[in-house]
């Protein structure tokens, strides 16, 4: 999927029409119930805001703004063979994560959720960070 198609894809499909959604608060509650959280932001974003403890970090976009070659393969490998595994995808605000959920649905995964409002949300009151949910500094993962 190239950058132009990605923009077209996001414009054509409203976020709530392509992804099952989970709120940041519900996702945080599910961290102790084996919910896998995959963060698809880029390394600079992980360094800037920190990351959700025990989340899987899989950068979606290349430095050119296109979907990284091997992105979907890396997601599928991380999730494993169980197509019913419960996982939540998060990004900055919800667009990349929503598109990622759609890609995983195409691969046959059925229990994948978009974390609404992402890490930053509206930048004031919504999103993981503004709700004071668990964050850790990105150390080795961000080298």
C-alpha cells in the first residue's frame, strides 16, 4: 500500500466503519488480561511520548511516509497463528491504527481493535497520555 493509496483508504472509510474500537481506558484495563497492544507509530514518536508498558512496537510508515515493506508480515508474525487472538492497535490519534486493523482483518484476524483517540487524542483531554494511563520511557526499543 503506497502513501497515496493510504491517504485514499483513510479518506474513503471513516474510522468507525473499518475497525472494532476499544477506548484507551478499556485497553488499559485489559493490559492485565493478556491484551496485546501494538504501537504502530514511529521511533521519534515513541521517544517523544514514551510507550505503553509491554506493548509491541512495529513502525508502520517508512521515512518516506509509505507503508514499510514487511509491515503486515511483521504484524502477523507478532500475533502468531491464532486468528482469534485479542489485540489492540494504537498510534498517535487513530488513523494509522484503524488502517492497520483493516489490514489484519484482511489477513483473517477477527479480534483486533483500534484504540480510539490513540496516544495523544485531541491533545488536551483525550488519548492515552492525557488520561494519565501507564507509560514507560522507550529505551532499547528506540535505538
